[in-house]
C-alpha cells in the first residue's frame, strides 16, 4: 500500500500567526488513486493541501517547518522552482473561480504560460474539456465569457484547467460541497475516471462521499494526522479511538 | 406626530430642491455654451486655422486648436498611462511593505490635489532654467505631470477591487506574479482602466492653467514637438476678450467643441465599460 | 530561467517608476522653495503675508489681499456647496430609486468632466450679468458683476461633483441593517437620516468638505474669468477680488522683467502647494479614523 509513495510528508508543522495549525504531520501519499482527507471543519485539511503546492506561500504570517518530498525532493528547499511544482500539482478549490477570459482562453492559460503544446493547443483544450466532462456543453461556445457558466460547469472548467498543464497530482479541496447534487455527481464521476492516471487528494467533510470514492483515507483531527489506511480497512476497522468516534458521528 | 411628518416633508422638499438646483445649473451650463457656441459653428470654423492672427484676424476657424488639443491630450495620456500602470500594479502586488505603499499613496494624494497652475509654474521655471521655449513637448510634459497622479490613483483604487481568489486560481497553475499581473489583473480591471484613461484624456484636453505658458500659442498646427501649439481651452481663454466679434465667435466655437468632447468621452467610456465587463469575474 | 528573469527585471522597472512619485513631489517642493527663497530673504514674512500693497517695480509685495481673496471666495463656495451636497447626497442614498440614481449620478459625473474654461464661459455669460442686473440692484448695489459672489457661485458648481460623490459613497456604505433598526421603531426616513446616517457619516462629510475646499483653493481659470482681478481685500460679496492662482496666471508673462517678481509668484505657488498638501493629509487622517472606527 505504501510502496509506491508519490508524496512523503515528514514532520510537517505549520503555524498561522500564533496558531499551531498542523502538528507534526507524517504521511506517505500513495501514487495514483484517490486519497481522501477527512475530519471536522477547521482541522487543517485545507492547510495540508495548500502546503503541497506551496500555495501557503501566498498567505500572510505563515511559518512552516518540516519536509514534503515529491518524487524524492523536498519542495521547501530554497532553490525549488515553485512554478514547476505547481505545474505538476494541480488544484481544485471549493468555489471555482473562472479567469476573466473566454472558455477557450481559460483552459489555454496554463499551457500558454508554461509553453506547452504550442501547435496543438486546440487539441489539448478539447482533450482537457473532454476529460473534465464539459466538452459537450461548451464546444459550440468556446469564445463565450467563462463568467457566464453555472457553478457546476465552472468546477468542471477548473478541472479542465488543472488538467491542461499535465499534472501528476490533483489536490481537491471540497470541490463538490458548493455544487448542486447533479453537478456534484458529475465532478465525482470525472475524478473517478481520472484516478487511474493521477494521484488525487480529496478533502471532504462528508463521510458518505469519502466512502463512495476513496481508495485510501487520511483522518485529521485538530491539526494532527490521526489515522491512515486503505479505504476498506479504515471504514471497517478504524484503529484510533478518535477515528471511531468521528465515524460514528460522535465528534465533528 | 404631525410635526414629525411635516419635518419629513420639509426636508424631502429641501433635498429635491437642492438636487434640482444642481441639475438645473448643469443644464444652464450646457445651455449657455450651446446658445453662444452653436451659431459659431460652421464648416470653416472646424477646418481652418485662424487667418490674420488669432487675436485680431477675422477670418478662419479653430482647426489649430482642435488638432493641437488632440496632439497634446493624446501625447500626455499615452505618456501618463505608461507611467501610471506600472506604479499602480507595483502598489497592488509588490509594495506589500505596508509603510512604503502608504507613503506612496499619500504622496499621490498630495500630487492629485496640486492645482494645475502650480504644475504650470513649476514647469515654466524649469523651462527658463534650461532655456527651453514653450512648445508641444513642454505642454505634454506639464500635462502629464498633472494627470499622472490622477490616473494612478484611479487605477490603484480599481485594482483593490480585483477578487483575491483570482490570484490563487492563477498561481495554482504555476504562474509567476508578474504573469498573474499582466494576464489576469489587467484583464479583470480592464473596463475600469479604460475609463480612467479616457477621463484623464478629458482632463488633459480641458486644462488651461498648466499649458498657458508651457505650450505656447499659435495660429498654426505644430509639425514637430518643438513647435508651439494651440489648445481649445487656450483658444477660448485668449480669444474671449477680443474686441472683434469674429474672434469671440471662435472662442465660443472652441467652447462648444470642448463640451461635445466631454460628452463623447463620457459616452464612449460608458459604452466601452459595458462591452468589456462581460469577461469580468464577480 | 527566462520567466523569472523577466519577473525580476519587470519588478525592478516598476519599483523605479514608483519611486518617481515621492521623488517628483519632493522635487517640485524643493524647486519652488528654492525659487521663492530670494523674496523670503529680502522681505520679512510679516511684510509679505500681511502687507496690502502690491507694487513689484518698487519691490513692494504684500500678499494679504490675494490671500484673503482666495480664502473668501473658497469659503463662500464651500458655504454654498456643503448644504446642497449634503442634502443631495442624502437624497441619493436614502430616498431615490435605483433608476433615478442611475440617471443622476452619471449627470453629476458629467459636471466633473467639464473644463474650467467652460465654467468660465458660463460665469461670464450667465452669472456675471445676473449679478450685475438682478441680484446686486436688489440689494441697491451697483457692480460690474465681476465679484466674489460670482467666483463663489462658479466655484461651488465646480466643487459640487467632488463633495457629493464622496458624501454619497459614505452614506451608501452605511449598512442597511443600521437604517432598518431605526425604521423598525417607527422613525421617519428623515429621522433615520438625521440620527443614523449623518451621525455615522459625518467624518466622511468632513473629508468631503476638506477635499472640496482643497480643490476650490487651487482652481484658477474659471474664477479668474469672473472675479474681477482687483488687488484689494474684498469688503463685500459684491466686491471684486484677486485670488492667488489668478495672480500667478495673470502675471506669468511679466515675471522675468521685474526683479524678485518671479520669486514672489513662486512663493504664491508654494503657498498653494502647502495649503493643498496640508488639506490632503488632513483628509487622509480623517479617512483613516473612519476606517478604524468601523473595524
């Protein structure tokens, strides 16, 4: 289960101002498949995610200690090319944000910046939109402003955008919690179809969703990584008391 | 109870009256200029330069001022935009060191409030010191000094309204900060930026005090930056006091053209804003 | 790597351009001070600021009439503008419909865009004759019409867009919930405006007045065209006056022919700079106070 680790976290500690948000996290994220991160609200799930693509750098007053190894190299090292890291690790946020351009340019933005697929841009965009499950709905209106899309469509657009730069990892921060049930189902289905090719980290606060889609599960509780296991083991026979309590709905 | 109702009514009427006073005053401004200016407009007026001297010559029109204004305002606006945008973007993105940013903004505030006559006097002093003659170039430089703080402030305010989540969305794809600024921020703020630039153009075109002694004045149309240039406001100012009615007519014609220009700018900026907001992310 | 090099260079250029702002301000101040120095050295401050005679060829430079002229016409403009702005802004924020606001606000913006010469045209063609033929005779005064009153009226219209837009913004920023808590108790809209909106909004009103004052202080052309340009301390609304900006504008040309004249005019410009600068800082301080209070 942990032989093929894509991301290895070693003694990761994060402080926001005076708050110790992530407490000594140690984990090995398996390559490919969906690893859910579950836990009560405010326990650091998003922070953990954002530390993987160093989006934490954007926040004010953040202190980070420890290591995160992606394919062997520590991403916090001073000479890390952050833009390259973020190309390899893509992200979906809870509320999808369109870029102020038309749909085509939204998906083309990433490849253009990183100078990918220069003469095959049209194909690349079509491919990404298809993998995101949005192509059919937008193929006739690629030049329309992205801002006009519905929330569910925007999230799939965000997925297409994330895919456009050929990532290896997809960080998903509660990507369906703001969507209506049908759109949520769409997004879930797309991610499930992608999990054989990508390492997907999926933060959710809905146990049912986690049970539905996970291959592996991480349980976080107030900044600590409490338990980790394959989905089957985790849900059937949780080892930690806190995990048991959470799964039974007694806490969080 | 009645007293309170009366008070409410009284003040309501007072408020409406106040607003009406202003709107009526606006109307009279337009009215006067149109009444005096419209009869002065003719095909010759806008296609010919003054013949026989701008102050005393009876023939000709104000083409010199029209073209002069275009050159001056366009030059100043372009120059100003190339200065304002980098400053505003820098303040938005990099001047995170708070003290520095607020210092710059305070300096900008002061510069915005400096009367155009002071910029004119300052410029004139420099010109005297280096022996420069009043010309289109110096007019452009002076007006640029005038409108750059205004443009920078406006754009700065605009950029503050760009939603922060756009930054995350862009950075998560692996862009550098400058790429984010140039590709995303400018596009998001584009309608506002355009409006700011257009309004600055209007201000540049309409100013008198800053160009009075720095741009010179002439009957002709400048062929190079070193030539003196006439502008519409100067055309009004210098020709209004002439004893010769035809010259006065030219002043009024210039006045009405200025007004038309203001209206056009307002309409264009509104229109452009509307067309461009379709890409803007809420 | 290319992209990072570009960012580094771009950032450097942007910082350099940004530094031009405070540099420019300091430069302007220094040069004006430097040019004003000669007259400050040869005449005492008291003589300059309080002297009433102006005879450059005799080296007599009394700024008093000009300073008073500027103050009087500016104060008059503020007196006229403030109540009208306040009431109009209140109407726009608390009484008018969305549609009405959508029409009126652009019209007011239009006022802001009109060049000062055009206001000057309006002044000479409408206001001056009005004063000469209607208003002054009503008070049994004869005048050419080129008066402080004319200057004040023209200035007030020019300042109006600034004051009303700031006040309207401030009033609109006050949350609906606050108004609702008053209305729900049965207060009238005016009482709500009085006790909630104005009370919360008065620092913003103050800032608006200061900025308006600042703008009026430095306005040159429109006032110059209607105020008469007579270098005497105005004794009534119907007297002419000679504000500082007009002094500079009218005498630019002769500046170099009489010794110390240029220095005197630069001193006038310096006075304008300091007054306007001071007001701008004051307005900022007030704005900060508002911001902190609402946090």
